[in-house]
C-alpha cells in the first residue's frame, strides 16, 4: 500500500491552505515562456488533482498519474464535480507507459524527492522522456541541497479542521547527511466530530534532496538539457532556498 493511501481522505484538508492557484499561475508563466504552443500535460504524482483541474481551466488537456489508488479515487470524485478535460490513472512514475506523448510533463509538490535511489531518479527521468514530444518540457520542483543544509529540518505541527473532522499532524525529521536524505516521521491524530471518535496514523516519508550537478547529470543521461533553474515561485538564482524549479527540454 502506498504511504499516501492511509490519509488520502484527509489530504485536501491538510493542504487546504496551499496556494494551488498561485502555483498554477507560476507554472503557466513557465510554460508560456518555454513552450507557448503547448496543449497537453502529463502530471506525475497528481494527488487529488488540484493542480490538474486548474491547468484544465487554463485550456490544457491534462492526464494525472499517482501511485496511490486512493488518491486517484479522490481525484476521480473531484472530477465528477467538474466538467473539465482531465483524466487520471494509478501508476508508478518510474515505469508507467501510456503509449501517448505530451507537450509537457510536470512533477510537482516535491514528488521527485520521493525517488530516493539513483535508479528511481533515472527511471523517472526516463519515463518523462518516453512521454514527451520532440522539444517537450519536463518541469519539476525539488528540495534543494544547499537550502536544506543551511536551514536544517525541524519539528513542525500543523492543525486543520472542517465541519466533520480535525487533524493534527506532527512532523519530526531525521537528517541523513551522507545519503542526502531526510526521514520525515509523521503522526496524524484525526478526530471525527460527528461520531466522536479518533484515529492515530503514523507514517515515514523518506525524501532525497538534490544538488544542481546531479540534476544536470540525470537530465543529460536521459536526453534532456536543463534550460531553467530558479527559486520555486519566485524566479531568480537559488542560493540557500529550500525549493527550486527545474525546467528540462528534450534535446
């Protein structure tokens, strides 16, 4: 079972404060800059489809893929409430083959950092390349090594609620310097306000942060060139920022 299967039902609540619209505005600007005629997008790690619906509203045909069956189920339920050109399927971005190509492949919300081995990363880049048209773009965001090592991960607590449930999530990270990885240990306490019961979920998310030279190497080994590397949502040269945006073009 995928890590995200356990709390797919609470995912949208946990991230209801996330600025999906602002992120899609930023992504749209990148696409128009580097591929102004792009019409269709393949989204790796689509979750419940929030980015995808907003991209479809911008006129793109969008196909979302996620490892979690429950995330895809939530995405399809969201789709049933929208009349938009979006499709979803369950699949592993390291090896899925859809037998179609796209103008753009996106991989957002640090999905690339869940690919923790060199093999995982190479396969993800390969999957992106297989699904791209000539001169297509692979756009992803990533945890950036200099930022992580400058502003070390720390314990965080997040509380969210709606009319039905409240969720408290505690994140306790462990940094593995030699592996360029962080184990984020989550404890979620979910309280059902209607039935007056509660549930505790514990998960570990292992994340690998990346540096520019290895991103460039991964791109080159899979027939890409890096044409954009900047601060996530801000633009400009990353220095000690935690999050960066990478734009790769098929050679």
